[in-house]
C-alpha cells in the first residue's frame, strides 16, 4: 500500500497534463500512487497519459461532471494513508511530498 495517493482530476488537459504528471513522478519521495481522473475529456488527454509508463499511475475515465466530483471519484479509488491533490495545470517542486 502506498503512503500517499495523489489525485489529478483532468478535463481537456492535453497541453499541460504531461508536465504535471512528470512533476509528480519526479518527487524525492517515491512511495505514492498517482490517480488520474479523466472527466470526459474530448481532446487527446488520455493518449498523452497513456504514453507515460510508470507502474504508480492508474487512470480512471468518467463522463463529464466537474472538478469536485472528479476529486471525490479519486478519493474513492485512493488506498494511500494520505491524500494529496494537484490540478492538471499545476507543477510541484521535487520535494513537495516530503
């Protein structure tokens, strides 16, 4: 079981999602799962996410609702002791999770 569950809700985030995911994957603390909650994206968001290979990434797709619903959906899949959220257009410094 990972220590931290990181949840990224995303809707049409093809332009920013790769850099956001990479900022999470490059953390100095590596004991986490990364839950990508696709909120019915109509662009190539899912293709971008699928191109990133890391066993900590889990992707879930749902019909469009809103960011709050997507966060709650992420919580329902989380198994970490702690939860952290990041938006699909944000970046973390490498020591954020520490």
